[in-house]
C-alpha cells in the first residue's frame, strides 16, 4: 500500500511545482535554509552559514545576469534555483567545455531543495525540467550545464532523471568545507 501511495505522490509532483522569481520577502526562508547543516552539507558547506546580510547581498540585491527563483511545491517554498547565460569563453573557462555555435545559447543552472523532508521526492527533477522548458521557449536556450560535486549522488541522480548526461569530472573544481572537491559536469541539449 505505501508503495502505491509513494508512486502516486511522485506522479502528482509535477502538477504541484511552480517557480517564481525570488523577492525580498524570501530573505527569511533563504536564511533558514542557508543555516541548516543538512542543506549546507551539499550547498555552500557547513563551514559557511549565511548571515541575513549575506543572503540579501548574494540572492536579493546582486546586480548580475543571474535569474533567481524560489521552488514552490503545493504552495510552500521548498527550494532555490538559479540560471545564467554562459558565453563560449565561460563554458571553456568554468566548465572546460567547448561550446559549438549550434549549441548557443548555453545556460548554467544551480539549485537546492532547502526543506530536507522534501528530498528524493522528484521535486528538484520537475523544477529543473520546468526551468529548462521555460528557457527553451522564452529564450531559445539550446544547452544547459550543471556541475554537482561528485559525492552528491542524490543530485546527480536527480539531474540524470531530468535528462542531463555526464560529460566529465573536473578534479578539484570547487572549494567545499575547506577542501577542493571534484565536480561532475553534466549537460542537457535540446
């Protein structure tokens, strides 16, 4: 019986996902998530909790080309997602990936589910699909790159289920909890 309920819940997840632009009213929930040791273990690091000022500076007041979203599930804020256009030089320098002109535009994506009780429910996968579909439709995006740490098996599985394919491992690509970590570059092309 519980297997049936779980399968039905996963099927219905798609219809309950909404992405909305981040706003000043999200400062408190972002602060909560970015001080939760379980979340920080996979995003930013447990040695890097955020102050409210850091949250506002990085996520609410930043003037850059990053689009920031709150992932809503059944009318509850459960996570964060961002996307940003990448130039051919940024693809090469940041991801060690040579983009072909036919793949442009290319976007990078980052996300986390900030409410651990919603992990492994298919919410990240469906939010990722929704964002990619929207960017394809609205901006003609052809290619997406994402770079989880190689030890974040749950994220890698999520991205694979959203049709991202592994390209290569970049050794000591990002600093996390005081040490350099390997990242898996993953790609989705329309």
